[in-house]
């Protein structure tokens, strides 16, 4: 395993991060702990979670993931683990989180962190992330900014908690020793630059990471954001490298096979778009033509992409997890990478 520092921080993390959004729904506590133990044995020291997990989010499962991790974490050497979690934001209809008041106010961020620390059975979180922006932005399959959403039904400008206030709150929590570094998730170029600008102007904490979706069928990062991350020393944490399972090839082979797509119908609208199925089939065919599994092709591409600091992987079985971790050893040839680019130009970002 290789390791890298996140942003300009001293947080030294494995290039593979274990994602946990299946814990508490698709995976039992026993299965989750087995995954965590295996990841640790493979040199993975970076674990990612969130207060709203497991996914898809539901009132009856909310907070289970952090609770399961907490039961495991209390038996570990804490300073050997880099733990990331996230505070849920507004505008996603999760009415069971803080009674529906999910804006990123000072009180809400503090309450979210307090509850996460209690569930995780730890005194601090290494990387605390804003799960999605407070303001109006295209998210999770939306791909165009819509200025009409800036206004309510009466035509009044919607209010949102300022980035300055969000950073001030995070600064307090860092000073109190409850978090070590901060990051963004599902953020857009303007937001990344604005967080950086305000941090510099007001001497507030600087974001270390951006956790966005990045895979063969969603390379939106490559259009503008990759340069920002490079020049501003912000580390990309690539999530969903297998595109909700589409890039494993299993839905190409059998569209009704059991998996997140068939279990959670109607969820994850970004994967219901027209070109997802043909793109999945094309990448699976390319992988097999070169003696690789579709999973190996998809993961190796993201693992070794220059702009990716660490890749967040998830699995519902140990067999899947072992294949995912094992794909780290595979380096794609120049020929395969060229063929990937040809497919990418023909079917650019079918699952944004």
C-alpha cells in the first residue's frame, strides 16, 4: 500500500479508503467488523463514514453506520486510524435529521459532530467534511445549474448559511481538538475556490480534501476542478469508483442480478441516464479483451489516476472487498488507457 498526505495537512492516509455506507443495511455489524479488520490487515488506515449512513438514507437506519464503526474503533489503537465523517446538509428532504432543520448553522454543525463523536466512541474525527453544499448546486445526477432554484415559491431569494459562518464553526471545533482537518464533498468549482478564498482572507481553516464521484462514467473532475485541486493543493477523494456497481459488468451480464441497482429502485438518478448501459457494456468488453475483469479495469483507472489522492471503495461481501483491494496491484497499459480515452470521447460522462 502507498500513502499520501491530505492537502497541506499531516494526515497520512492509504491510497485506498474503506467506505462504509453499506454498514447497518446491506452489512451486519459482524460483517462490517470483518471488513474493517481485513482492510487494516492490508495496510488501509483510512475509513470514511457519515452521520446519514447507511445509504440509501432512511429514518429507520440513520446513524447505524457510525454506531457500528464505534463498536470496532474502541478496540483499535486510535492514532493508527484516519477517520473521516460528514455532516449532512440541507435540501435533500432528510426530515429525520435534526427534525428536518439540516442547514449548516453553527448549532447544527456542532450538534452533528457531538452526536457523531458519541456514536463513533472517539474524542476526535481526523477529517470532518460537509457532505454537500448548503447552497443551490446541481447534485447527484443533476448536471446543470438552475438559477430559478435560488428563489422560493413567492419569488423571494432563499437564504443559506454563509461559507464564512461554516468555516468559523469548523475553526472552533479544530481549536477545541474535536476535528483535525476539514473537507468538502459533492462540491462545485465555485464552492471550492470560495472556501479557499475566505479561509485565506479571514485566517480560517483551509480545506484539505474534496470528496466527489469519479469513475470511468463520471470524469467531471477533469473539466476545471482537477486544475484547481492541483494548484491549490487540495486532495481528491474519489468515491463510487464502480459507479454503483455498473462498472463491475454484472448488470451488463444480467440486468436483474441482485445489487444496489435492483435492490434500491429509483435511487441514484445519475445511473438511470440513457448512455449508462451502453457505456458499462463497452468498458466491460474492453476489460475482458485485455484479460481483466471490469472491476479491475475500473478500479485500476481511478487508483492510479494522477488527480486522485485516495479512492473510497465499498463492498457488501469479503469476496468483493478482496477483489477491490487486489486491483491496486494492476497497472493499466498505455494501450488500454488509450482505448479508455477513445470510449470516453464517444460517451463522455454518461453518469454525471
